[in-house]
């Protein structure tokens, strides 16, 4: 039998003619075949979009080859695997990233040229995959790139939302949300696996059964939905390893409800079944405040249940003893969103696999690690007990049992300290409704809890999880976030990439980013500076063209491009930026004509989405437009100051904006940004940072030195006292004057901005805008001063890139692999 199988395999491989070839002729034939047979257009006439489709399919073929090889290799080697669970992945575009990681970008560019197409133009045809909101989701995407590149045997799991992050449309300066029809034109980057599907249960009751004299719980569901897998290959750079991101879509269950068909209401029965698809229909657009909505909870469980069925099935194919599961499987929880997985594993083990509670619990405590991404209380997920009890009745019982055991253990350790016990309980009893605290569940059941920057861990230890830290200090760690240099330099800034490789004399930094340090020795070199400045200028030209196309505003390339792009949030203080801009405008207006020559011209760029229900954030967007209208049309100001809002900020917009900026702002109130990752993208691209000592910026300061940045504002430990002092502080007259201008309608919309102004005045100033205003202006003045001295500025810019090595997800992932997941590389041989 084995001999027969081998002979067949050899014959098939012979038929296959080895792997796909990457010479120009093969690539052209391939692309044209896809034009004809996949896109079904004539090979003699097809447009740019059709060319993009055919091109992507040809790349996809190559991804699939490596995907197969890698998965077979993992299966054969059977290493410990990491399963990375995240409800959000912001992948952006895939084409350029894929061909670069496969090492065949130039091959494709040549092949296309001979067909009369330009690679870059075709790459622009692709829309973003935006299955996430902000930093957390892009972090998950960057981490996938590093997991693949570092050859780790890992898979990502997520949801395949039919509608990703909403499209932000600005009308009259107001944000409107529109659906993101990202799948309408097909998605060549995914592989639908119709045969990989699992039933997911909801509602119903819990009953008891007896088997071999033992009592068991059986969950009799009230609703069943099918989860279908869509695989998205993730190629590593400089390796053949291609890992998988498996996303689930909801489909009506294959188990027919005969009852409703038999009653004769055929149409209604079908229509009702179709509703199953709503579960994976839409991404929740709010990245902070958590609302206990049933659909959201359904999404969480749907995702968790399908992923675990898949993971456990794979484990059982090769193993028959769950005791070895912790040696073979690590489950990473990205924030609390997937933490129902804990209760689900307990349920499967106890109810379906018939393990004893204690054995199941032992295993569970060894497989989960949890990373938290915030400290803001409104983001901590709390599920109303009644909601969980109706949707997932068995899970509620299990969570109660876990909590009960935990409370007993805890009492033995800390005695009857009831206030501490109630703080640490998974069940929140206070308040009008009882809630399940998902964060407590995650901490109790995970072997490791990670923060996303050093300062974030400090705050977790001393505030949010203080009680838990005192109980289990060894559980708490941090892994400072990173970004992938493949996407954020190689893909998005090809000129800088080439320049770095030229001066370092190697491309090795693309896999080993610490080598960027080697740029330090050329930081003051006149030739290098010249080339550096030229690259940056070309990027600014590209950005200026985009700005003009999007907003109609013509901007000067010589001006300093000053950028703040990120989700709009009070704690991120876009309003401080705007107040600073108004102040600058006011100064220019009140200046003698002769003094204006000394002003450093600025183009202020703001971009970001506001959660649809977040009124204050939406008002900030409107204020930005109102201020821009006034400034940009003031002939007395001209090129000295421009303000533009870039609509519909997403990954591909960031790829354009980041390389073209001179200065970027990361100005959250200290203690509020758990890490921040935008700062790292700008840093890598040689953009200087104007920032508070918050989140990962604290560590950036250590790497590149405060003298190469513009740091301002209250420090973390000062914030609570400053807030308590409130209006007792010395008021800033300048600040008050500007707030009054806004309030009194200097920029129009008089009544509309009142609540914005209330939120930053006197005791209302929760995020300390007024307190930090003065030092903010000083930092801005130092930035102006530095910009005038272009030699110094360029040196700072080079030193920023040179010092950015620590902030690669390659480092983050290597740390997780070593001290949290316990996994090792598994490199597929050539
Ligand atoms: C962000 C944090 O705000 C940011 O500081 C951090 O760099 C990033 O995560 C990655 O670690 C968060 N995003 C979310 C999204 C949701 C809930 C909480 C957070 S915290 C949905």
C-alpha cells in the first residue's frame, strides 16, 4: 500500500512539473492565463483592475504552494503550535507585501512591464482588508508577519466580517459612516474551505445525563449556525514558510429544521435560516467603550467555538491524551475579546470529552496567555449575567464554578477580606445588573498576563490588576509592542529601503532590524544626508499630491509636514493639537509683517475615524474642518500655515502619509496610551516625534535620546494630583482665549462646540489639556527651531530610523515565543 501511494505521489509530482516558475515568461503566461480563465476576460483586452485581479491570482498560486508545503511540514514535525486569537486584523493591502515577502517583486514588475503595465499602478487597484479598528488590529497583522518570518509554527484565527471598518465620508465637515463593501469585487487573498466547517450552538438549556454511573451535563441548544473557514496565507520574508490566518464566516446550519418546512412555511423557513449570516456580518466600530450587546457576544462565542473545534480536531488527529495538550498547543488571547475560550475549553473537556473537572482545569491553566491592551475601565468587557445565561447557559454555570473554586482558594490565602474578595471575583455583584468581568476571568485562568509596554505593565500592577499582582507576581510580564519593518519600510517606503540597504551594504536589516543601528555612523555624513533628504522630499511630493486630490488644498513641499493620524479620542488629544494650531494662526495674524519671515511654514495634517456613537470625537472632526476653512482661506496666512483633514484613514493611507511626514504627534495624556504603535512607524521612517512620555514613547526616548525628540507634558505619576487640583491651578490665559474663540463662534457653528469647550475647561479638563498646553507650545517651538537647521534636523531624522530597531514585532514575537508561549521555529526546508 505504502509503495503504491509513493509511486502515485511521484507520478503526480512529475505531472506538476515542479513548483511554479518565476522567470518573466512564465509570469507573463501565468498572468494572461488568469486574465482568460479566472477573470474571464480576453487576453487581448483587459483594464488595470482586471490586470490586478489576474496578477493577484498568479501570486495567490505561489502562496498556496508554499502554504501547502509549510502545513505539511508542520504536520510531519508536530511542534508545539501557537494559536493566535484576535477578533480584529487590519491587514490592509496584500499584493505588494506578498510579492516582496516571496522575493519576486522585481520579477513581477519586469513581467508586467513587458505586458505594458506598471506594477505600482496595479497595486493601487487593491482595496484594504480592514477587519479591525485601530492599533490592536494592526498589531495583530504585524505580529502575523513576524510569526511567519521567524518560522514559528503559528496560526491566526479571526472573524471574516462582511463589512469591515466603516468608510468615513466627510460632508460639510461632518463625519458620516458608510458600509465598507470590501468583498464586492472578490477577494483573491482568501481560500474558501467549504469542507472545513463546524456547527456553533446558542441558547437552549442544560440537562443532565448519566453515563457509566457518572452524571454529565448536556447542553441542548436552541439555535445552530455553521462556521465556514476562509484561509488567508501569510508569507514570511526570506523563508518559504507561509502560515495561515483562518477567518470564520457564519452560514445557515446544515442541520435542517424539518419542523418549519413541514408546517408549509417554506419561504419563511429559508429567510429565517439566512439570518445566521448576520453573526459575522459587521465589525463593531467602537474600539473602546464596551456595550453588552447580544450580537457582539454571539460574535465572540461563534469565533471561539469554531476556532477551538478546529484546534482540538487537529490535536486529536495526532494525539490521544489531553495531558500532552500543553506541550503541543499555546493559545494567545488578544485582549479579553476571545476569553470565552476559557469556559469553552472547560465545557468541551468536561461535558464532551468527559475529563474530570480537576484534570480539565489543570490543562486549561497551562495553555492560555492573555495580553491586555488598555487600562481604561470603560474598555474592560463586562457581560451581563442574564445575557450570558440566555445565550450560553452552560458557560455561565462553568464561569460560576471557576469563580467559586477561585474564591475558596483565595479565602485560604488572604482570609475574609471581603472588599478584596469582591474586587477579585469574576462576578461583579454591585450595580443594577450583575456582570461577568472578562478581565478577571482572563487573569485567573491564564498562566501569563502581558502588558504592551513597560509603563503599561507598571499601571497594571499598581492599578487595574493590583490585587492579582500581589497574589501572583510571577504571572505578570510585558512585551513592548512593535511594527513590522517589512510593511512599514520595505513596502511603504521603497526609496528609503533602497537607501538604507545601499549605505549598510546589505539587505539583512529586513530580517534583522537591529542592523539599522549601523546608520548612526553616517548620521552627519553630508552625502548620506543629501540622499536622505532627497528620499524624504520625494515622499513629501507624493503626499502633497494626495492631499490636493483629497482636499483640494495645495501645500508647499518646503513647509514642515506635521501629522497626527490615529483614531479620534479625547485621551489622544487631537483637540490639544487643534488648539495649538489656532494659537499659531492667532500669532501669525497678530504679527508684524516683517516678523512673518521668521515663521516656519507648516502643513498640519490630521486624520482618523471617530466611533459612530462618540459625539465629542465627531465634534473634534467638525472643529478641525471649521478651523481649516478659516485658515486655508486667509490670504494673510498663505503658505505659513495650512490645515488639512485626510478622510477615511486606513492602512494604505498610512503607508502614504507616514513616509511623507516630518513631525508626528503622539500626545495622549500620560498614562492613557497603553503602548501606541503609530509612533514606531513614524520613527522607522525618519519622522521626528513630538510626544508625551506615555506608553511605548518612554522606551523610544531611551533608544534614541530625548535630544532627538520633542517631549513635553505631565508625567504619568503627576497626572492624578494635577487632576485633583483642577481649577485651583494657575489658568493659562492663552488657552482660555482660544477656547473662548471656539465657543463664541470665531470658526462658525457657535452652539455646536459648547460641549467640546466644557470638556477642556476648569474641572471639566479631565485629560489635562490646559495643564500641558504651555509645555506643548514650547515643544512645538523647539521643533520649529530644529527644522530651520536642516543639517541638524536630518541628523535627528537619521538617528530616529537608526534607533528604531527595538520596535520591530520581530523582537516582540521572539520575546513572546521564548517567555510566554514556549514555541520554537519550525523552518520548512527548500
Ligand atoms: C490599543 C491601545 O489603545 C494602544 O495603546 C495599543 O498600542 C494597541 O491597542 C496595541 O496594543 C487598543 N485597541 C483596543 C481595541 C479594542 C479594545 C481595547 C483596545 S486597546 C476593541
